[in-house]
């Protein structure tokens, strides 16, 4: 039997954050070498990728890159495209679909799949664009339109938000005509959607990494550190499963590997099922800071390590082809109900993410990881992440309070995890 060792390098393309990268790097080190079924041992190393000139024919040292930078910085973005097209490097996420498929494309694709996207209209820019050709084009081709008529199509209350949104930039709630005209005047050169507001009972935010999905109770009006409630029972089984299916379908459709999805859930009355309305599901490489995810941070870090290891060691191919027709073939069928279509999308999505194979692989190849990770999250490494991140994020007079707050939530996760590991009946979602 071949007893060789293979080394795989994971590149991290980072913004300002230092919390999750430290956790990720530490967990990879704690995991240690991973044996495969053929006698080869796989050693995973990590490196924070720096930005420098690159020759298009250079061979990268990396086998997988996790990117949280390229959405605004073009040098790493173009490098990711090069290493994807030329060198088959595995990307979380691919700029080919993350940059070309923004919120607007995500609405279009998921409307075509029949998901319950609220009524949405794209309106032309309010102000002239900074482009020499604008005056001519606008005079000749911009049709005058009646904003009141558009509003009547959508209905009050509604939301105005950028077509390529993220992080609540430029989002406003519009209750009446005065709000509408003020918000449109203020939109300037931002290209905006108007979208019907969905009244709802609960806001669910799902975070997916490969085939792993966590559906969390989100409270958008709270300050950032309190937006995710620690709440394991806030959805019916049907709504919870629908949220997983929607998030996984979006991700498989766009080949996003690491993305979050926001859904509004209206509870059914008189035995009717709950309704799930997706409103924002193009958040590739979302915020996973300890200061926002807190209790769920260990889950996210473990999933990121496991999925990276799985992709590297099983040599999972990373393609830029979307193959959208497979989804549209289901969407266009008239003989299937909404529930049947969702089930068919879920099958495609689970196949895409190799969900069964992944969980089997984790069970056999990463057998000790749960215990090793729990030890790390309980130890001084995690505590330093909390202390350093709180000091970098909050004003001095709040440090003690927030250090204790996040320590408490991570300790709660550790207790729950210990209980989970001591029962053998754990079922993967
Ligand atoms: N159609 C809608 N119905 C109800 N609330 C909405 C709707 N659209 C947006 N919102 C509210 O506005 C917030 C920001 O909108 P979102 O589409 O998530 O933009 P962003 O991409 O900037 O996060 C949402 O988290 C939600 O609270
Ligand atoms: Mg959002």
C-alpha cells in the first residue's frame, strides 16, 4: 500500500477580520494529518494570501482558496479567475457567479424556480450617470415613467433596495407616497428595486457551507451582537426544512459554496402550512464574525474546515459551468406542485454537494474532529479570539461586558456540543 503524504495548501483572502481566520487555522492544525482510504496521508496547511503581481502562466501553490476580499478588490478577483480557469483551484466562492449573479439575478433565477419571491420591480436610475454618453442615451431611450403606477403594481408597504445589495446599504422601508418619492430622490446613481414588504412572524437566516446548513432565528432590528438568537425551536419542521432546501438550492444553482439566505416565515393558520418567502440570498462569503455569530461560530468554523478538507482530499472538481437547465426543466413542469418542485430541487442540490458522501466521509475520515474541535473551543485559543476581537470591535468601557457575553455563549455551545456528542442518535440535517 502507498504510504505517501500529500500536502494541500488553503489560501485565505481576507479583509480586516482576524477572528475566524485564527479559529480556522487553529482547527486545521488541531485536526492534523488525515488518512484517506488508499493509505495516503493528507496534510492541510493554511496561508493568508498576499497581493502581488502575478504572471498568468504561474502555477499557484494553493489547492483551495476561501475568499472574503475579491468582491471589492480586483487584483485578487482576477487572480481567482486565473487560478480557477487555468489551474483548477477549488474556490469558496467563485467570482464567476458571485460577481455576475448579484441580488437581481438571484431574484430572477429563484422566481423562475417558482419560489415565493415578493413582487419586485427594477426602476431606472434617478440621477444622470457619470458617463459622456448618458445624455444622449437618456434622451433617446429612457422612457418617462410614472412612479405612482409602479408603486401601485408593487403595493405599499414596500422596500427600496439596490439591485446588487448587501449589508443594508441603501435599503429603506416605504410606507407611503411621501417615503417613496423621498427615497427615490435619495437613490441618486444607485440602481434600485422596489419590492413588496412581506408581513411575517419570524425572520430566518440560513448559513450554508457546502452541504451543511444552519437555520438561525434572526432579529434584524437588534444591534449586530444580538441579531442571532440562540433558539433551536423557532420554526415548524416543515418551515425549517423548506429554509434548508431553499438555501441549498440557491447555492447549488449558483455553485456558491459559502452563502447565507434570508427568509421571512409566515405561520400557517387553520392547519395550513407555513409560508417561506426568500428576500435576500446572494450573500456569498457572508459575515461569520464571532461578534455576530457567537453561539453558532464554532459550528461555522467546523463546517468550513470539514468542507475544505473534503473538497481537497476527495479532489472534488470546481467548475464554472452552471447547468441551469437542469433546474429549469423541473421549474417548467406543469404537473408538479410547489412542494414536489422543492423536493426535486433539493435532490439536485444534495447531489451537487454530495451530501451523503460528505457525511459518510466525515464520519470515517474525521472521526476525532468533533472532540478535537470541542477541546479547542474550550481552550485558551478561542478565549484569545474573543478577547482580541472584542477589544478591536467595541469601545473600551464595553470590553469587560462583551468579553463575558461572548465567553458565555461559546461556553453554552460547548455544553450543548458535549451533550450532542454523548448521544449516538445525531442526525445530519
Ligand atoms: N420584501 C421585504 N419584506 C419585508 N422586509 C424586507 C423585505 N426586503 C427587505 N426587508 C428588510 O430589510 C432588510 C435588508 O434588506 P435585504 O434585502 O436583506 O438587503 P441587504 O442585501 O442589504 O441585506 C432585511 O433584512 C429585512 O429586514
Ligand atoms: Mg440582507
